[in-house]
C-alpha cells in the first residue's frame, strides 16, 4: 500500500470520539426499529457505509490515485467481503453520519460513539476494531509549558467543540480554540507558532500526523489519559446486522487480518489490541 497522502484533504479531528458530545440527534433516533435491515441488505447485496474520507490514516484518499483507503475503510471492506456484499461508501461529517444512520439512508457509520455518552442508547455498537488512548501535541521546544494535565489551565487548546478530547481540555480549564474541519498542517503549525498551545486527540492519529509532517516543530507529549475504543455504529434495533458484522470482525481478529491491516496503516502498531495502561481515566460528566 502506498503511503502518499494529500495533506490538504486531511483533518486532525478524530471521528472515533467526535460524536460523543453531539446534541444534533433527533429524539426519534432512540426508538427501536423492526429488525428487517439484514434481509433488505442481503436482498440488495450492498452495504451502505458512511466514512469521513479525510482522516489519515483511518479514512483518506491516496494523492496519486484519489482512491479511498485507510484502516477503517479496509476493515469494513473486508467485513462486507466476508458477508458476500458489495460496499458503497458515502463521505460525510459526523452530524451527517448520525442523521443518515437514524434515517436508514446509511447502514453503518464508521465511527465510534461513546457507549457511556448521552447518545449511548440510540445506537447498536459492533465489537471494537481499534483501541487507543488520549494524548496531546505540544511545541517541541518547551512542551508548551505543560508537564501534567493540570497545566492545561489557561492554555489554548485546539479542536472541535463536541469531542471528548475538548471536554478533557475544558475539564482542566483550557481556553478552547475551535476549528471546523481544519487540516493536519494547520493544526500543527498553529501550535508551533503559538496561536494555540496544545491539541488533545487520539494517540495513534497524533503520532502518525506528527511523523508525516516532520518539518513542523511539534511533538506528541508523554502525557496520556482515557483509554478509548472505536466501533462501527448501526441504527438501534438492527441486531442481526450487528451480529453479522461482529462475527466477521471476530474472525478477522482471530485470523490476524486486523493486525495486518493495522500494521499497514499505523506504521507497524497493532491498534486492534487493547493495551495495558497506567494513566488516569478522567470522568467527564457534562453532555
């Protein structure tokens, strides 16, 4: 797999937890639906999947071919293959995914929704295909004067307002600097030049972004927090579809397919394995 990417298309905001704080969901989305989805999908022979298309290395376009690829893209492609289905991707942002899953326009959203968040009872969740934890990007020269989580107080934290990562920043008293679908280089340059001080996000995504842009003098700090997991989200009540995808993911875990795909996209790291951790779990009580 080529690793050539177009940074003009990349966002730093991780969809993994971007939906955790979203309040855009209709109240109707919590209603259980008749479980006819699998029969309909099987009859059509197509699985409709929403993905970002802008998040390296999870879901992005190759610069030389413009082909859609990435870890989550190839995982769900293999799931569809094992279910004898063709796959049709629709690229959209988080709020669009939520709306499309709830309306039935999309069968699967390739993102994780916090199982303990305010929208937890509105979706079915597959078994996780990625495990990670929170990290932060700071200036290489002085760590942005952050040596512990409490030092976030008063610092300018870049990100999206509804992510759990921004909730962590808010919890520790950081000043929020809100971006809308910014690119990796913009995020990192703004930390380097002092417009912002820190970016809280997923460790593996930050590790890859910093490594891909070595000319920008920032680094991933060695302060970690809150383990996380990424799963596919499905409309509440579509239990057979959920079970089918779970079975495929469990087979892919057992036969090493998830490990192999992870290694391709995460520079040898196995994000399909939950690691032992010894860092704080920050309880976020706000919606």
